[in-house]
C-alpha cells in the first residue's frame, strides 16, 4: 500500500439522494468515536481500526487531530457531513491495492460504506505536530 492522493467518484443523482436521506435520518446523532475500535493510544498518537460492511456507517465523529488513513480494502466509501457544515459529502474510490492518505483535522462526518465490498482502514491520529 502506497501513499497517493485520494480519488473521488462522481455522485449520481441516486447516490446523492441516498446520502441526503442518510444525513436527514441521522441528523440528531451524538458525536461518537472516530473508528470502530481503538487499538492504541499514547501521548503522540491514537490508532483506530474501522471496518464497515456494505451499507454500514461509522459514528458521527469529529477529527480534532491531523491523521493518516491506511485503507486496506473496500471500493466506495462516502464521507457525509452534517447539513450546514463546510463540506457536503464526497465518495472516495478505494484502489484495489489499498491506499494511504493524509487528512487535515477539523472535519465532522460519518463514514458510510456505499460500495459492495467490506471497507477496512487503520486511522492514525497525530496528537502532537
């Protein structure tokens, strides 16, 4: 798995409707965890695992630290931001060999597996710059 810039899928009208419906149905969700399992934490990093089966989603979460995603499997994963936020939504394409991307802090979102494959990543939050 090698570092590369993220690739984004075109959002079809049907997918846009699905993402808007998801956001509306989850509008009152509380802020939760960044991943599905916290693997390690010290003064420097927090390391999470996230596994999402097709159709599954993460908690609504806020990224308070810069982080890296080491994505090992999946095909399409959406980032859905709450209505009125600085971003709307996006759909990332997972390359067959996986991908590692750097992401700046500050976003609040749900991750939603809109693909047909299980999505799996390790998320490394950098607590100190």
